[in-house]
């Protein structure tokens, strides 16, 4: 997980222009009515992507897929625990909690409702900043820009207020000290470029593996909205 180059803007107005609306969809192995592989999980997500009846369905279908897949609940819990320290996401955090419980008391799976109820839903995100790690990267980029903006605004005042140089130096030091923490995460990251839901679904169907303990997060939108996430993981 790296700092997205898209956030290296020359002004905060330019930086804010880098964040756009996108959609998210999540699924983990413990939400199925019976144990199954992540290959089945990606097929279920593919079906959900094509389902016209789902609320908040996006109109653009480029996709960033993040998947953690392990052979046991204990291993999945350990990987997700490490990942969530750097990339906290509700879908991964939920899977971690269930996996940790199953690793201790392996009694049953958590079943999804049946009948006409839909178990996989779209979640509308106003911007990529709904993702904690993206918000952290954005805040780092935004904070660093304050220094240059401040110089432009108060440059003429500095010459008249030389007695404030010590405070200004301290301010600059704090602003320049902000850093984004890069991290090596144990997950599969794939980017799919698709012009419609059917083409995205065709790519998703081939994205899984044979492990039966997994969690998948999809971010779906247009290429511009997904660019910062793509840069963070690929």
C-alpha cells in the first residue's frame, strides 16, 4: 500500500478535484449459507453487479478488487488483523471479527437470509475518502499544501513581523513532519476496466481461488474516481 501519486497536487483545489464519487460492494465467506470458495464468492458478486434491481447501482463499471483468501479461519483472522491496522475497511473488519470467533469456537457458519431478500448490496461512497487509508493520504497531501499557501498569503507580513519567525519555524516543522505510512499488505489487488456490468461480471467470475475463508471488497466507478485507489495498491 503506497501513497497515491494523484494526491501530489500543487494546490488544495487541485487535490480536492482528485476525489470523486464511487460505489463499493463487499462479501466474505461467512455470509454464505454454507462454506464455499472465493471462486464462488466472485461469481456471486458478478451476479450482484449485473442485478438491475439493486439500489444505488453505479453507472460506470471500472473496478478495483481487493481480496484476502486463506485456507483457515485462524489464518484469515491473522492476515486481516495485520492488514486492518493500515487499511481499515468495514468489510474486512467484519470478516476479521467472524474469523476470530470461528477460530476459537468453530461451531457454525453465519447464514444469509433466503427468499426474495438480497444479501449483497451496493454501498454508495461520496468519494474515495470514505476509505480510511485514502483519507489519511489525502490529509497528508492537503496538510503539506498549507505551507506553500501560507507563504503566499503572509509573505509580506513576515518581513514586518520578524519576532514571529520562531513560531513560524515551529509551524513549518509540524506541517512538514506529516507522513503517510506505506505498508506491505497480504492481499490480492486486481484492476478491471469494463464498459458495462456484463463485462465486469465476466472478469470477476475468474478472480477467485479455492480457499474457503475469504473476504472481498469491490470499489466500482469510473477510471478517474478509482485512480487514487489503483495507485495505492498496484
